[in-house]
């Protein structure tokens, strides 16, 4: 089974802090994704990556950046956290070829105080 | 632009009753559709997918969905629900770029005894 592991289930940070959310997958998937999930809004794509050192903006990239130095790891960075970034963050991975489902981690519930 | 609309934000139903969760999509490319389930405090888990072939797709936990091209719909059904089916359900369509998915807003299914 594919395993997508997010480093923290719950995280509390302060406004202005630099925040790192880590995601690791163990199935050698090429594609990795970061979403945020808010009630009534579903999942919104922040950034995605199709290969090492490659990144593409999603629908809501403002205030975020990402890093993919190794194939299995995809990091989401909040450069200067703000209260409106309080949310559930979900990481996913998938392989290429015929459209394949994305496999999700359990999520990180981030609170910015 | 591609989009997914889940027509009901909340669906309450009694145990052992049938249920239908509605999903409509718009897509200008070949259609690949997915249903995911999210149990409380967990990530998303794939229920079923439509890539091609038979328009009736069977998934895990007794769920099935029917792809209707003329009505641009992909409704999820289960003939008899259990308490354990209480969760949030997301419909998704493949985006224009590779593995990117566009998600609906989600439907909360609440099964009551």
C-alpha cells in the first residue's frame, strides 16, 4: 500500500513565524501535491510538483512556497504565517501515465495564533 | 475552466436506507472522474474511479457511481448505508495538467440509527 506521511497531525504557531510542513511518500511517485481544506470550500490546490526540483503554482499559492529536493519529499513553507492560514493541510502523491488516483496523507491541522 | 459541483452540502439519512450523493462536472478534455471519502481526522481515501469503459463503476464499501456524459454527472450511490459510512465525500475530475485534480466542495453524509 502507498504510504504518504505528514510529519505533524497538529501544529500551533504564531503570526509571523516561518512554518515548515513536511510530506514523505514511499512509492516512488513522480507527482506530489499540497492542498488546504476549509469547511464549505473543499480542497484547494496550493502547489504541485511533477519532478525533483520542479514546482508549479496551484490555485492559491500566495503566502506559500514549496521545496522538492528529493523525489520522496515535498515540503510546504509558510514564509510568514498569518491567521488566515489556519487550516487543514493535506499532502498527496500520484504516479504518471493513465490518470491515476492521488494518495493522501492524514493531514496537518495548523493553527496560527 | 473545469469545475465540479456537489449539489448537496449535507445529506442526513437513516441507517439501512439508500443514498445518492450528486456530482456534476464540466470538462473540456477527456473525462476522468473520482470519488473520495474522508473519515473524521483522516486524509482522503479513494472510493472509486471512472477512466473509460462501463459507465457503472463499483467501488469499495458497497458504493457505486454512474457516469452520465449527456448530463455531465457522476452520482454516487449505495443501496443500504451503515453508521460507519458517516463521513465527508468528495467528487473530483482530472484537470488539464497531468495528475492535477479539481475537487468539489464536499458532501457530509450523516447516517442516523
